[in-house]
C-alpha cells in the first residue's frame, strides 16, 4: 500500500540545490553528517527531526542509478 506524502514535509530549494525532508517538528539540538552531503538533524533526545540532502540533484541521481543497477542484476 502506498502512503501519500504530505507536500509540506518535503522542501526543495532549487537555488542552492538542497532537499529537506521533515520527519518531526521540534527544536534542533544537533546536526550529524550521516554521509557526504547528507545531514540529519536531531532533537535533545537524539530523535530524528529531518534529513538535509546537499547537492540533491547530483546525490539523488547517483542513488537512483545505483538502485536501478541492483534491480537489473
């Protein structure tokens, strides 16, 4: 079953090529670089608030290519 994604939880800034996905609202306590160009924002208790993808068009294109090649194999 597909879930509908609320449009206000995904933000894309074309000018700086950053995609932000809101997981939960709340005050940010820290940011952790999960991978090059991918940051996760956490609250005081270490719970995930959001995911920020820098250079989103490039990073998501690479992810899509890798996924396609795994499916084709």
